[in-house]
């Protein structure tokens, strides 16, 4: 056997051992994760990708025949690609609730009224077993600006149907939400095309 061949066989056998032990570790972890229930997912951070991740996960659920609902808390753009694609889908109910907000006039009492209306819609969804997934997009700002109290939201999330999953997005998250979340992902802002002078584009930003 040449030295080179011997070396390759040694590497191959070491690789096989490493992979076998990694598989054993993974199999043990999989065997432990047996619970079946909905999860609360928080997508936070300053980078781009929170809302699009939430809607991507929702598309995945819809593909499995599940029923989903979206409540959009912030004004933003109404003619988003996701709204155009999903608004008439038979498995999706989409509520754009941010219209009442008055960022320009800074009328806090009107903002609170708009937030409460949006929360009233969301609260009903969280009591309804028909919905397998509820996306509360940009909800975190409601707590940051003091438009909504977080405690009733935490209570409603705790009492929701067992198999219902909820995704909440927003740059900053209220700590009581983090305390009860199953999955928290931070989307980090390392670079954004906007700062390179690139204009917001249909299909990328909205
Ligand atoms: P997306 O909807 O693309 O997943 P997001 O939900 O993570 O983005 P938001 O904070 O909701 O981000 O902001 C929405 C819009 O702002 C998007 O058009 C996005 O491209 C843009 N954006 C997100 N992060 C940044 C950033 N760090 N700098 C500039 N623009 C950003
Ligand atoms: Mg967003």
C-alpha cells in the first residue's frame, strides 16, 4: 500500500468515527424531543429578515394544509408582495391594522386606540382553535411605545390552543414575551443595501 493510500484510508476511518459519534449525539437529542405542541417564536434584531422569515414559515404551514392568520400592527406599506400573494388564499386571514397610527401628528391617544383595535383582533385569533399559526407582525413596537400592556398579551399567549403556533416580529422584544417564548432568533444587521444607497425594491423590501 502506498503511503498516500494508507493516509487516505486513515482519514476515511477517522471521518467515519466522527460522523458515527455525531449521529449518536443527534439521535439521542431527537429521541428526547417528543412533545407535540405549538410554539411561540420571536424574531427580533436590527437586521433585515424578520417579517419575511415569519411569512416564509407561514407559507410552509399553508403548504401542509394548515390555517393561518396575520395581524400587521405597523402602518408600513399596504401593497406588499406577501399581502398580494396571500390575501385571497383560502387558508389565510390577513388583517392590516396599522392604518390608524399617526406617526406624523404624534397623537398618542389615537395610536393607543388603533393598537387596542389590532390587539382585539389578535386576541380573538389566539382563542380560536381553527388557526394553526398566528403571525403578529411588528407587534413589539406596541409595547416599546406604551400603546399596549404586555401582561394581557402574555396571558392570552399562555392560554392559546395547545397546537397553535405564534410568531411575533419586531426589532426589540418585551422581556415578558422572551420569558415565555420557545424559540428566539436575533437577525443581526451586518450590512444593508440601503446604506449603500440602494433604493427599496418591490420583491425585496416589500
Ligand atoms: P423584511 O420584511 O425584509 O424581512 P424586517 O421585518 O426584518 O424586514 P423591519 O424592521 O420590519 O425588517 O423593516 C422593514 C423594512 O426595512 C424592509 O424593507 C427592510 O429591508 C428594511 N430594513 C430592515 N433592516 C434594515 C436596516 N438595518 N437598514 C435599513 N433598512 C432595513
Ligand atoms: Mg418587519
